[in-house]
């Protein structure tokens, strides 16, 4: 049995109109039967962070253990630890070590938690005389602690008690830090090097990219950052950091109620070298080449990559719809804005050639005064080397289209298929001072053919006809075509 802590706990409570201010003073003697291990015993820590709020922690500590059974409290572990994944093993030291049982204490000591633990128990209420300052003690039973304090004092019930509540003890299952308590059996006394590994929630990462577009829109300079977010309830000092890109399959967990942690974040920037990438099964592993500290409630950024003068392709796209070819419509849109896309190839010859984790890529361009202006952003998925990154930046202000159906007729109709013929006029306008090439993509249903056109098209796939139309500066181009569709 664990001997009770010898404590004197004072809980200062002042309530006005149902609102309270709390102060807690704790002085404790450590249980002589429990050995405590803190971060001062830590030899090293490795953190591997996956997507979807999952991380693997490997925490190595040097501890002094007696022979026989002992109770070791490993303090300052992650508050989001999945206790069922915890594995403690001996790496060094004489003798053999066996884990008998272990428990994870994540119910943290707070004034409210302490009050809740004393519901149905007796505390002391300290009152101070306003003139003399003399203190009086009166026993009270805590009846409720949900949304306020309800006390039975003698033959009366009181709420909003002015004064202090004095507790005789701190319950053993309340800790000031998340703690894994392990009962060990060692056949020899002495120092031992232990490694605790476990999975935890509360650690996450994402990739963010910043691209600067050249004046002629032909090249970009690209920087990639990894943004770490630590809300796990613990800090990781001088950690060996690795990141896994990819979607690791997990069995849906049983949801357990756990204490919530404050959602405070402090943003820091780290001038770090680029991360080293390697394959891991069907995922990609990124390793930071130097140790880094990840503090609790901190957002931290680490350099992922830097590349310059990457060739890009700019595209103006006007995209149609299949329904145009199924009926009589007439006017099909005025001042349709062209979507603006950028593409680049993730190749070594383009200063890249490494798998890119999914994230958001933001694009900037300098104005005539040399000031960087934001021109759009898009999300990218996990992109392997030699694949293409395609970004939708927004809608062009100066490049527009007007589409009109000029003819429609049914050549044949029946229960199983229809044959129709329709004609279209597309007016492409360019209000900028530079010529542009506009891609007009028209999806057509069923079996189709273009039987007449003013400019040649290409068959992009089985359901799409594409025209590449050069539109002069401050000018326009008229495109006409007739399509025959069987559906």
C-alpha cells in the first residue's frame, strides 16, 4: 500500500455573484516508496510525427533502481499518451528488469479538480474576522462542485463561502504533471538505462510553401516549411525530429475522456537546414539534421527545402459544361472569367526532385515598386518526384469569355439514344497589355465529333475537346464550332 503524502494544502476561495478567484498552495513530502524520474534523467528523446494527430515518442532515461520490486514514476510524459501503446525496456545496466504493471495518471492537479475529488468529504473553512484579523476554523462537507461550491456546515447549507478551504491531503490520483507509474522488478540494484516508447496525440505537422513569381511569370523561387504544433502536454528538449508523410492506417480508437489542455500557441521561426528525405515502406520520412526543442503549446517552423529558378507554365482556362449539348439554351454566359493556373515539374533538373508533403502553397509577386504582393494560394497533395504540381491561383480580371449557342437541332431521338447537332460562338477578350493564350476546354457527353470549326481543336480525352486560342493584347478572338453528339 502506498503511504499517504504528508501535506498541508490551502485552497483560497473568494466568490462574488457566483464568480470565484482561486489560489492553491501545496507543500508535499514525496512518498518514500515511489521513485521519481524527471527530464533531468533524460538522456535523449526522439519524436516521429505522422499525419492526423499521431506521434511516436522514444524517451531514454538513466535511473537508479533498487533490487526487488519498486514503483517508478516517469514524470513529464505526453498528456496525450495512448497508454496501451507504452513499452518500457532496458537498454543498459546490470541485471534483468521486468515490468509488473503500469498506470497512466493524466488527471492533473488544479483547484477545481481538487475540489471535485473532495465531494462527499470533509474540509475546513477558514474565516477571517474583518476587524481583528483572527482566524476561525469550521468543518464542512463538500456537497457539490459543479458550477460552484455547495457546503454543509453544521445544520445549514452554504454557497459562495467567503474565506479559504483547507484540505488535509492531495488524492494520490492527482498529479501536477502527466505521469506513467510503472511497477518494476529488478534482480540487481544500480543504474539502468531505460527507453520508454509510446504513441501520443497532441503533436501534428503540416507543410507550407511560399513561392515568389518572376516578373515575366516564367520562374518561381520556392521555400518549404514544416509547421509543428505541440499540444501534447509535455516539452521535448533537443529532440531528434522525424516526420512521416503519407496516410498510415489506424483502427478507430475507443474514445476515452481525458483532461483538456489550454490551447495557447507561441509562434517561433527556426533557421534550420533543409530536412533529409528517405522512403519508409510506402511513405516518406523526413529527418531534421540537427536536434530541436519542441515546447508545450508552441507552434514551430522548420525549413524543409529551398529551390530557385524553377520553370513554371501559366495557363488561362475557360471550362464548359456537358449540359450545353443536350438542349436549346441561347446565351450561355457573359464575362466568364478565366481561371489562372500555374504548373511546375518536381524534377531534379528543376532544383527539386524530392517528394513534397501535402500542404498549402502561397504565391507572391513583386509589384513595380518591388513590394511582394499575394497573388493566390492552393493546396497540393503528397507529390512524388517527377510529378507535376498544379496550382489554381484565382480568376483573371482582364481575360474573359462570352459563350452563345447559335443553333440546336435534334437529328434523331428515341428511348435508347439521341442524336443532336449544335453550334456555338465563343468570344475571348483580353484587356491586358500582353498577348495571352487561353485554353478552352469543352466536355461533351456520349459519342461526339466536331464537324465544323474556325480554329483546330485537340481531343484531350474521350470526353473533352480543347482549343488553344492566342488572344492579342487589348484584343479579342471569335471561335465558332459545330458539334454532333450521340447520347
